[in-house]
């Protein structure tokens, strides 16, 4: 398996060693490991010196993780490229299992593995794929134990529910470059990989490795636990890709419904947190067709002077009101 590994990193000197150790401990060694240092200002450089020459380092000005991944993608020499964020982990057989998937279906253009979350070095018992809605994996063609392939684009599925993470992906380098690489047009939006996952969802064949061989570390330095921010970021990205990719026009109704749903959920979260300025801002971006009586009432309460707004909110809704 001719694979390059790309690791974008910014100020992760405390977390990067475990990531590098996990990548370098693979049962099948990659062709190369590239760390793209995205303008770190901590001890990352000194740390990386200790890993040379096993690790190739490319230093760039701080530009964000999406740009850093593209720098690594363009520099990579492998036919395939695997990406791993600088705070995440791979089980030792991640690349070996990915090779088995590619051997079973050599035409693959992209493949994602299942993952656990990791908090304080403890891997969760459940996995991301366990949370899939009913029938999500319908149509998946089995090519081996725990290995599957979608032979049709899965854009609709990913718009509805997104289980694919950037530290669990292997892509065909040439295909990815032809598609434009990681989509930099999303800027530094929280959850910025979502736009690229939607791009990859148009690739076929699309591989799925059900074994949870990736650990996504949760810590104060990442944002994925902030559900409101993730919903708002995803809504913005969905609007962006719909406007910028003609191929998504057939999915417009579904995408707009998903945008509205994510913003409604963000508004509910903001109201529960007492962040009434956010409630007002989110409300203005909701289409009239998606507004409900309770959302209108919450917006009305959010416009009252504080602390009257907070008091009325408690009286009207309470902590766990049925209206919420």
C-alpha cells in the first residue's frame, strides 16, 4: 500500500507525540509521514526535530488546517494519502485494514474508518457508526468482514447525518487533486472538513471500514463538543457548497431543510444557555417557513431587556419545559 500520511499541526506540542507514535507504530509502514506545521508558536519545532528523519516537516505561515492539509496533499509522493489530525490516534492496524479494503476494491477513490472518542486517555465503548440512523448503511456492498463499499454517491446521507471524520480517511491522491483538494472556500469555520466530506460523498466507489481503528481525542483545545457552534458552522458550510457546486443542485431542497434544522437547534441551545443575543441573530437567518410558535415566542422573549428576559424565559419555559 503506497500511502503517505499527512498531519496538519498548530500549537500541539503537548498532544502531537502520541499521534506521531501511533502513526509510526503501524503494522504496515507508510511511504512517508509529513507534518505540516501551520505556524506553531509553541515547542512543536523542537519536538519534530526528535522525529527526523522518520518524519518530514513542512513549515507554513498560519493558514488553518484545511490549507495545511492541501499543502501536505500536494507534497505527498504516495498513490494514496491518509490524514490524521495532530491530536488524534490510530490503532496499529489502521493502515493494514485500509490496505485490505483497497485490495478488495482497487477502484476505491476514498475510504473512511469508524472511530471512538477518547477522553483522558480512555477510549469510549461506543463508536460513531453505532449512532447511525435506521437504514443509513442500506445499499452498502460487502467486500469482506467489516468492509463495505457504496457504489453510488452518498450526498443525501451525509447531508442528513455526518459520521466521517478527517482523521479516519484515506483518499486516492490523484482523484483528490482533480476534485480541488480540501475545500478552502469554507474558511476557518468550525467543522471546516464538512465541505470536503460532501465533496468526497460524490466519489465512487466510496469505502467504509466498520472497525473503529481511530481515536478522536476530546480536550479543551478543540471545538467539536460545542454543539451550537458545530450546528451553525455546518449550516454555513451547507449554504456555501450549495452556492458553489452545481453538482449539488439536485439536493437543494434537502440541503436547505438541513440548514434550517441546524439553525433551529442552535437557537434552542442559545435560548437554553440564556444567550439571547445569539437567539436574535440566529432567528434572523431562519426562513419564515421553518418558524414555529415556540421559536417566535423565544425570539420575542430574547428581545426583552435583561433581566426581564431571563425571568420571563424561566416562567414561560422552565429548565425542561415541554415547549422546549
